[in-house]
C-alpha cells in the first residue's frame, strides 16, 4: 500500500507531501485544480516518459518519491523486490535534473533505469479514460486473454516463442544465403569462363604485347639511334671492342703488384661492359622489322581489349576474375545442396511451431471459457447483460503470438446477436467492460496500487452506484486511488482528499488535504447539486456515503 507521496516542482505543485491512510482514496476538486497531476506524478514514478513542460521551475530539479508498505503475498510473488525491500518497506524515487535527465533511487540507493522499472513494474497500474480505447483495438484482445491465462500459459508460451525465434532466424539465414549467392548463375558463369579461356591468355601477355607493339611502331627510330651508336663506337682507328681488349691485356701486367686489386676490378667491369654491349646488339638484331608480326600483335591486342573492358585492365586482373568465376561455379553446386537442406530444416521448424501453437491454442480456448464466465459475472454486477461476453477465435498465419486471432464480442441487450465491441458498446459500457476486465486480471496478481482517472465517463444513476460498489470491492485486493465526478464513486471511497489551487504574489500553487467526514459530505453534496449546495443535497450525500459503509 502507498502510504506517502512526495511531489516537488511539478506544474502547480511546488512541494507537497501527501499521507495516504486507507486502501480506497478518492480525489475531488475543481477542474484544473491539479488532480490529474497526482496521476502524472505516479506515472513519472513508474518510469514513464516525462513531459518536460510539467517542470514548474526550470532551474530546479523535479522529484517524485513514494513510500510503500508491501504485503507479504506481494513480496513472495515478486522476486524482483526482495533484494531491495526493507522488512515490508520500499521507498522509490525519481529525480529529473535540470538537463532533463533522470536518476532513479530505491531505498535511497541509486539504480539503473532498467533495474528501477523491473522492481516497480507491478507496484502501480494507472487506468485513465483514454485507455478504454485500447479495449476497442482488437489487436489487444489476445494480450488481455494471455494476461488472464498467464499461470497456465507462461511455460508453453515461452517454449513456443523460443521455437518461433529459431524458425525466424533460420528463415533469415536462408534469405541471407540467397542474397549472398544471387550472382551465382551456372549458365552465365560458364559463359564467362569459356569467353576468357578462349583466348588462352598467358601470364603477363597483355603487358608484353603492349611493350612489343610500342617497340615495333618505333623500329625506324630505334634503328637510326642504333646506327649512331655503332658510329660512335667504331669512330677511331681502333674499335671500342679492340680498345677494351687491349686494356684487359695491359691490366694483367699489374698482377702481384700493389695495384693488383684495383686492376682486377677494372678488368671485371670491362668484361661486364663487353657482355652488356653484346646483349644490346643481339637484342637489336632480334628486332628485325617483320610486318606480319606487327599485324599479329595488333590483332591479338584488339581481341584481348574486349576482355580488358569486361574483366580488368591487366593480365593479372583477368586471370584473377577467371579464378573467381571457377570458384563460384564450384560453390554454385554446393549452394543448391545447402539451400535444399536449409529449406527442409525450416519446414521442420515450422511444423514444430505449428504443433506447439496448437497446444497453446487449446490452453487459450480453455482459459477463454473461464474468462467469459468470470467477466460475464462481473459485468452483470455492473448492470450489464448476464452472459453478455464471448471470445471469438479464428486461425491466422503463424506469428509471434501463435495461430490465434482473438476478438471480444458482447451482447448488451436481450434479443441482439453478439457483435464486436466497436459496433456494440457505448462509452459508458466500455468503461464498465474495462473495469470488469481490470477486476478479473488484478485478482490473478494484485497490484499494490490501482489508479482510476475518470474511467466512469458515460455512467450515471444506478449504474454509477454499481461502479462505485465494484471499485470498493476491488480495494480489498489492491489500494485504489480514484478521480471521478460521480457522487456515487466518491461516496464509495474510504478516504477523500480535496485538491485546490490558490494564488499568491501572482504565483499559482496546488495543494491537497484529507477531508474530515463532514467535509466529505460537503464534497459529495457539491457533485449532487446543480449550483448552490442545499441541506437536501447534504442529507442525500450523507445517505449515499452511509449506504457504502
């Protein structure tokens, strides 16, 4: 049970400390006084998204703290609180810094946002007027059913989810395999390999042919330069070869002298020079111009340039591509085998999922019968038709939720067929349906605090009395805070708090105080009166409050 709530620097609330003394609390006050800020503060406390526009003074921190006295069953059923609870006490706090970041505390110990939300996950449940629309969304109906069946369904649902995740992972892996190998086309690969092999390309052939082509095209210029070289070489009475030969003979005379080493080096250099001259002249002689050779080189290069445009700019690039194509062709046969094996595996995964989903569906259908009965009984206690609730099942494609599509149907008037909530229910009926659902689900695993923020829209008279009575019954399992404009609902509360706002020095602040019994009567009388509160309204209010006692 929530025993104390401290709110600081939140919109109209400057610094309020509220002591709660009962399991069923009603909040009253004029519109705009700040009742909803209490709900907002509890939402902030849950770790929900924070609206920075609610910060009162941007230069100060905003904080919300709550002190809970937990009951034994709650502690026993929620292992997440055991490490933090002090006896039965639990203090939770959220601080919003001036830079809009948050810090989270449990029993004054700072914790991560994830740990905080885990520990506080089942402390507070807030049901606001807008939440009724979630009941109209058929996508939520399966969630509500699974919440009801959680004890029976949790183990098998986890088993199914594990199977389904594996099934989806295998599908993803197959799709990746196909994507990674989309370029493997045996026919096209064979064409490319054949096209490259047709030219019987030798290592470095293109580069050699390009060099030869350049040489052949420049043969005339080379020949002229060679003739000039020979003229210089043989210009004297002694040719360069004869001169160098004589030098070699003369250098031998220095053997066994102090110049022996140097003479040998010169001798070696002369011999190397003579060899280089021979190589140079022999290479020139091999360059004898052959018109047929240049035609061959030009034609060969013309054909090979087609390969270069498609597969690379060098011999090495083209031969590398050939190797890649051959490797891909080898892999392509393996790919079909792997693809087939994976497809068989996926089909087996799917069959396992379907089998487990059918087990899941059986449990859901059995649970649905129980939920129909329990919800119908509570609906009847709220003035709705007896047996007016039914859960419709249809098969759907395998999904993360199994093979079930669930839809809530209602029959709210005698002689009318069952129809979807969207078509069959009004705002007030939706409010009562949601309240009935909350009663059923909360009974399975009660929250410490349930907050109802104007959920009784469209309800009045006798039905409002039944709603108040049902909420009071619900307070036996969970503490209730309710905001309502219905005198019947406020009368049903055990404690009543009034939220007011005042202005001082052009600053508006909101305050909350516990009403004494006579002031509670006055508050209910205001709701019963159209304008001025009369003695008759006060008597009626007291009578209404006494009825709930």
